[in-house]
C-alpha cells in the first residue's frame, strides 16, 4: 500500500468515453464541466504556478475561439506545445538566461507622437 502525499490531491480520472459522449450530445454541459474541472485544477496551484496556468488557459481558450473547428484548434494547440518543448530543449542544451525585452531595443530611435525626432538635450 502506497502513501499519498497530502500536498498533492488525488488525480481525477477522466472517462474518455463519457466525456466524448457528453461533448457530442450536450456541448453546453460539456463546456460547463470542462471549465469547472480546469478552474478547480488551477485553484489547487499556488502563486506563480497558478498565474502561469491561468495565462496558459487564457491562450488556449483564445486559440479555440479563433480557429474554424475543433481539429484546427487542436493542431494549433499542439503546435504551441511543441514550440514550448523546443524552447525547453534549447534551454537544456544552453542554460544561459534568455535576453530580456530590452535587448531588442538597442540602438532604437525614439520618435515623438507627431513622428519627428526629439531635440537633443542642450546640456
């Protein structure tokens, strides 16, 4: 008999046939249960992990909304996963920190709203 780590809740089993049937026969109920299950899983996370999960779910939801059908959304989400996996593989091979957002601004000219270059500071 194995002991369960109390800090990790028991995993929820998903009956694929039941969820598949529900998606075909009652899509609204399927979405309600899917959303409830996802929110419950995110609530079980803490701090940064929870925020990152919520951000990732937001991105996934936007992909699902903007694709013409579930298969196209699935492919787009799979592509997102593989891009992340590739990034992780590259970081594993070269663990130096990635450049920050300011790295792309080196040598950039700052324009005023009307499109003219700002005047040099006389001092």
